[in-house]
């Protein structure tokens, strides 16, 4: 279900290198699986109020493992 201005967070665990910077930027959205050494998504469709933090996490991911897709 899409909402106006909604977005979806995508994490490519094949690319993730386990830096955990995303978790520091948006801890409500990104978690970490220590056993697999990769990011886990706590929310795939976070509230719009979290978008600035998610955008920062995506921008500064050293492995470029994160992206934002706009809801259609």
C-alpha cells in the first residue's frame, strides 16, 4: 500500500560490507545481523518523518548497498 510521498528502503546484502553507518544515521530503519555481518531492515516503508535520516544513510553508505525507491 503506497502513501503520498511514500518510499521504500532497499538494502543489497550481497554488497553490504558491515560498516553499520546506516544504523547510526537511522536506527529505527536499519539494524545489523552480526552473524551474517550485514544490514537488516527494521522497516521497509518507514514514515516520511524518517526520510532525511534514511537519505543520509543511503548517501554515506561506503558500499553503496542502500537505496530509496519511490512508491508508485
